[in-house]
């Protein structure tokens, strides 16, 4: 049905565009490719056409999808697939239309008037034979020019469509082609995804088995699923041997085995040689050389298509996978890609299966070799070993026989044989000319599968052992080739793998032969050793790991009291050397240290359980070298039982223990009781003496040192061999040389030297030496050395202690003195001189009360008397300093006792004047604090009545009657009321300032008006100043800038200066004037407080700012006001100074830096001082 707006040929372009837009919109909203194609086809019909047929086509122009619109009968639509022409007809149609484009071409398509005979003949059946007046034929082509769909549109009339309609159809045709391309791509993606999944499944199936044949069968199954074919071959070409072994061959799914074939020039041979895929689309012997040399199809029936791909792992060819089909061009690029992928997966799986099979074979061979090695180790008899090895060899290689020949005197002696060559045992073969000899000479395996070709080498053995196949391997040892082993005859040919296995067996055989020969030699050596062992003069025993005797000689049996060596086997050497009591305690003790290589090593413990023979053995095993010791056994036979005590004599054995290579130890021992008795006596004396004893030879080198000497010199065994002059201080070396020379000449010497130890420590020793005579001649010098370092050090310590005591006393800050029994000073320290102002020479000899204040001298005498009675006294007394001023001191005295009698006293004096003053000042500060609290309370109490006075005076001043009254009485009343109000306000300000001053302010700097701070401080003392008739003169610079400062702290400074001036003026009989002046000098601000009082002396001006210094009478001042004020000013970066005021008196100047405050700082005391009026 046509679009309602397209009713005639006068259609306009806008209408067409709207139709195209509606159709493309409907297609975009449609679900699925069929619906989108139907929407586009409906849009074409809407441009003025009747029935419409859309056929989507593949590359061969065959229909893949049919869409029809405009057919009223549904049965006609269902019949269309049978009535429409085939793809090959459409290919011809499109060629015809293109050739006649000049006549029928219209836009992107072709208009055919079916009234034309040619058009009716060719396209009359376009709508399935239904009648039509005209048809518009359109081929929807993509960007590549390929036709993706054909469209037939039935014209409503015989006239062709208008130009706008043709353009609209062209637009819809491009959308139609795009949709077909997208549909094809989606189908291709789905197809490839399915193919990848099948390949994935095939890869998993191929890797499930480690059996190579099973992998090949699974490969055939997977190829049948993915690549249609009529026949399949999996072959394993052998390029070296030139043959092809067929692993599997299937024709129409049925296996058709094939024997090994020569490697020809067919497809399989071509792939094997080149490693390149071979695809033949027309497998005809007349046209293809590969088909002419066929090695694939054979009797598999006629084949027109062949595809063969290599199966590789890396660069190694595993096999060839090939398929063939009866139809030509049955395999395309897609099939080739699938087959290559499957071949690659199968190649890896087959390679893994082969590796697994090889590892399994290697494992079985290793197990067999282990069994051979175990069997070889079970016996050391050569004949037994060789027969056992040959039986295992025959079983492992599945042969009929095996033999072993050993080289002896230029011949090969067959020492053992089994199976078919058993009769060869005992035969002597020449090395040259025999197969066994040939393998020995070449030193490499000999593999022969046709021995008949070497008839000369085996001719002599034909009658004894017929040999057809053999493998011969030389027997190698570290000393060269000793023989050969051979296996003979089996059904299968021998290969390199068999030779390799036989080589590994030959290694075991060679070891077994060497071991057996060594065993035979060891037996002979053992017999010789036994004779020598029994002939040793000393006792010798071989011990196992538990210390038990496993072998000993005759001398050992004699020393241990046994009838024969066999009687000691299994016995403990400890138990035989010394008896045990019921507790198991060993009955012997070590009497000499273990020695190694002739030098002392570590000394074993001797606590009753060790050392013992077993302890000596452990020491030797631990060192890995021989250890030597002396053991003492109880009296009687060596094996006598019973405990051993120090007072019981016994025999001494000299033992040497050495590790045995086979485990355990070898111990040699002998009775040395007689030789050691004398040496023990002298050794005890030398080693137990506390003095060091050394012996030096004629060259002055030490040859012996007892333990005390080793400890003295601190050099251990390094002391032996050292020259005596090397052991002392350098300035003593010459004296040692001279004294030693005199000693060797027979003159005993006695002198003292300083010994220097390796760590640098020095020891003072007294030396006594004498000549050492041996066999009537002097062989050296024996010296006895006594360490006197501690004695000398004690003497020095006493002197140092006395000096240290004197320094401590002299450097003490407290005065220290001693007195005799009469109270006279016998010693004083420097602090005593400084405190009293008298030199030491003046003080000593005076009575101690002479330095005390006259008021306390009787108390001093009482303290001395109490101390001399043995009491310890502590008192506070007064004394006079160098200026004659009285000061308070704390005195502690203690009695000095010598030989139980008090013959003097020791005193310690500490000046506590400052501490007393601090206590008084603290009391005064507490009083001032209480006064401040009182002032604060009074100020609060005054605020209430002042508030009433101010309120009522304001009411009176505001009374209208008072304003209306006239006359002198009224004016006087008003003046009095105004005076009351003004004075009440003044009193309120004073109370507020008292409260502000008494309040605790945290330190805080802000913009401060110094004039205001000065006036506030002055207001606090104004009444007192007026009461004392003091005139106040203000000279304030009202142009002073604000400065950054702590106002309350500065107010405290100014109040202190004003108060001090007030106190000075009260005691002054002359003019009483207080002047307060402020000024600025560049960046410095000055506040001067001056009085007309008596002033200060130069000495007082120097000390006026010292803490606790005051010029006021006792009880009126603390001496801290000016010191604190000076500190506050210094904290502000300023300075407080004092000078003589003009006309007399004192002038205190506060100098402060002018610090510009921040812009937003609030100015403390900013109210102008001028507005407050002057104070006079």
C-alpha cells in the first residue's frame, strides 16, 4: 500500500524524506534483523509501490532470507520460495541489467516495463508468476561493491517512479545494505565463537590422556566433529630412516591400518620435508605432481580434495595430520586454520605423552638399577656379585644371555656367564680380534644386530655360544678399563637406548668388582695387621661408639688383668681401667690435661664422674685429632673394684685416644706410674706455690712457667719461648738482661721490675733468680717472682687519699675547721678564711670562739664542751664577716675519735643569713597579700555606699525645684551638691583602680598609653601624698604614641617608684616635691620619677637594684621592689636606672622601646590624660 501523501507523480522531496525518516526510525526501533529489514522494505513500498520482495543473499547469490510485503494472500507468501528464481539466475539477471543500464537504468536500480517483450520474458516471473505492470529491480550493495540483497518493487502503473522516489529508494537501499552487512558480521562472529569453543573443547579432550595412541584416536574424533571429510590419516614421518609410520587411518569413519611406507613425494612427504601446509583442491594425478606421488589416499577411494598440515612442537616435527574428500574444493581457508590448530594441540599432547612414556621407562630402569645396586651391596664375594648382576641384566634387557670378562695378563678372562653364554665362563679371549676386546679398546658401547658380518670375531665361539645380536659395554673404573660386559640375542634389535641402560649397569658392575677386590685385599691386610697389632709393646684397644672394647692386643690384656684379648671384648674400657662402687662412680681421676699435637688443649673436668677414658675419647672425637691424658687406677689389678679416694695410691696410665675412621676410637695406653711419681712430687710444689716460677735457657728464653707465672704475665702458652727482656717495661729490659747473665754465672740476684701484660696492664714484681744446674752444668736460670703491685698501689692510694681529702676540704663552699681538745683551731679551709676575713695563719691557734659574735661566744664554748664529750651538736650562731657585720650561720660539730678517745672536733659552718632574710621576706609578702585581700574587700564594701551617694546626688542635681530656686542659699546648695557628686565619682574611680591593682592579671601585652598608666598609679597614692604634704608636678608629653606593653606590670613599676619616693620624702625635713615626667626620644620612651628627698649615696646607687638590698630601716622593706621592677622593664626590652635629681634627691628613669602595636589592638588607658586634669 502506498503512502497517503504519494498519490500521483507530483511527489515532492520533503514527503520522500519524511517517509525515509519514518522507515529508518522504525528499523532502528525494531527487534532483530528480520524486523529491521521488513521495516525498510515497508518504507520502500510506502513511496508508491505495490508488492515488494526482499531476498538476502550470500557470496554465491543464494538466498539466505526472504521478506515479502503487500501480498494479500498468506498462501502466496508461503509459496514464494518455490516460485522465485535461483541464485544463478539472479547472477545472469544482474549481468543483463548492467549491460542494458542505458535503457532500463533508473537511479541505483532498474525500471522494467513488463509490457516490453524482453522484460516480460526475463522478469515476468519476478513475483512468482503473478501479473505486474512494471517492476523496479534493486541490488543492495555494500561499500565493497558486493551484492548483499535484491529487492523487487511492483509499480502501481506502467510508468517509472519519479526522481524523488528513486532518491528515497536509494537512501533506503543503502540502509538495507548496511543492515545486511551487520547481520552477516554478527553471524560470522557467532560462527567463529562456536568454532573457538569447539577448538577449546577439542584441546581439553586431547590433553586428558598421556597415552600417545589415545591422543591420536581423540584427534581423529575431534577432526570428524570440526572438519567434514571422507578420509583421515595421522602419520609419523622419520626423515632419517626415510619411512612413514601410520598412527591411524580412517576411511568413511572406519579404521584401515597401513604398514610402514617409504617416505615419498606425496602430500605427507611434502609436509614432512618443508613443514608447510599442503592443500590441493583438484587432486588429479594428471594435474598435480603430489597426486601422482600419492602417499595419502591409497586405496581409500577417489579423492578430489586433500589438506595436510604439520604437527609440530617448536621446530620439532611430531607428525602429519591429513584429510581428503571426494568433492573438489571441499576444504577452504577456514578448514585449514581449524586443522592447523588441532594439529598444534595434538602435537603438544603427543610430545607430552612421549615424554611421560620415556620418564616411565626411565623410572623402571632406575628401579631395576637400584635393585642391582642393592643386590651388589649385599655381598662382597666376587663370584656371587657377578652372577647376581648378570641375572638382573638379562631380566632388564630381555636377552637370552649375558657375560662379564675381566682383563688379566693381556687376556680377557670370562669370569661369569648366564643363559645361552653360560658355557663361556672360564674361557680366555684375546683382547685384539674379539668383540669384547674391541669395545674395551674403543672405550665406547658396541651395538651389533648382525653379528654374522663379523664372523671372524666370533668364529671361535660358534660351537659354544651361537651369537646373532649383541651389545658390548666396557667396564670403567677410576684407574681405567678393567673388562667388558655383553648381552646377546633377543627378538628385537638392540638400539642406543639398550646400550645406555647397559652402560649404567656396567657402572654398578665395575663398582662391585672393585669393592670385591678391595674386600679380598682387606682380608689379607687384616691378617697382617693382626700379627703387627699383637706385637705392639703398649696396650691398644679399639672402642665402639659406646666405649666398649671390640678389639685389643695382648699387651692390653696384660695391663687390664685379662687372660686373653677375647676376654675383654664387649667390656667397658672405663670399667677395666678402674673399678666402680655401688653408685657407679668411676674410681680414677685425671692427673694431667688433655694434649693435642704436643700442646696443652682444654682441660677436662675432674669432678668424680669425668674425666674418664670415655671422656678422653669424646674429646678426641670432638677435636677430630688425637687426645692424650693420664688416668690413675686403684691399687691392685687394673680391674679391681672399689672406690678411689685421694689418699689411696694407684697405678697411672698414659692414654692416647684417636678417632677411628669407621666410628668409635683407638686407644693406646701404658703403665707410667714409676716415671710420674717423682715428677708428680715436684709438679705439686711448683703448681701450688703462690709465687710465679719460670725457667729460662742460656739464651734468656723461657722454657717453663708454672700456673702462677702464666697468670702473672697474662700471655698463656705464648709465654713459652719469649725472652725475659720482652716482658718488662722498656727501661727495665737492660737490667733484666744483666741480672739474668749474673744468675747464669752462679750469682743469685734479687731486684724489682715492672712487668707489662699484653693488655697494657703493668705489674710490679720482686725477682729472685739462681742458676739451674743439670748434670753438673748450668743450663739456665730459675727465677721466683712475687707480685707486689697491690702493696705499692696501697701506699700510693693512701697518699692520694690524703691529697684528695685536702682538695675536697679546700674546694668546699662551706667553712670547715678542726679543733684540739682545748678548743683551739688546728685547721681551716679556704671558705673559712673568706667568711671571717682572716688569713689561715691568723686563725690557727686561736680559740674557735674568737670568730663568733661577742653575743654568742658563751654558746660557742658550750658547743665545744658538748662535742668533746662525744656529742654531735647542731646550732645557729652569729659571727662577724670581713666588714664586721653580724651574720647568721648554721654550725654542725662532730667529735674526732682516735684510739677510742675524743681528742678534737670537726666543724662545718654554713652561712644562712640569706635564707633567714628570704624567710622574713616571704612573711612580708604574705602580709602584703593579706593586705591586698583586705583592700579588695574594703573597696567592694565602699562601692555600695558610693553608689548611693552618686545616685542621690544625681537626683538632687536633676531636681527641678533646685534649678528654679534663686538666691545665694540656692546657689550654695547646688554647688555643695555638685561637689558631693564630683567627689563621689572620684572616690569610685579610686576604688575601681584599687580593685584593678589588687586583681591578678595574666601577663599580656597590648597597645598601652604610658601617660594613662602613670596617672592611674599616681591616683592610687595621691591621697597619701597629699596627707604627707607632698607637691606633685606632672610634665607629661601628651603626644606620646601607644606602645606594645603589659600595662598592669608597668603600673606596678610606676607605683613602686612613687611609693619609694613617698617614703624618702616623709623622712625629709626640707621641701617635699614629687616630679613625674614623660617624653620621647626617637624610638625610645622615657618616664622619670624624681623626688626632692635626701637622695642615695654612690655606694647605694650601685647596689640599689640587687635583690634584698634596701636603705629602709629593718622591718620597713623587703629589698625586692626595685629588683622586680628592673626585671619587668628588662623583659620589655628597656632599662631602669637611677641618678641624682636636679636640686638633690633621687631620679629613677624608665626607658622603654617604642613598639608599634597591631592595627586592631585596643589601646589600654587610651583616654587622654589631659581630660582628667592635672594633679597638684
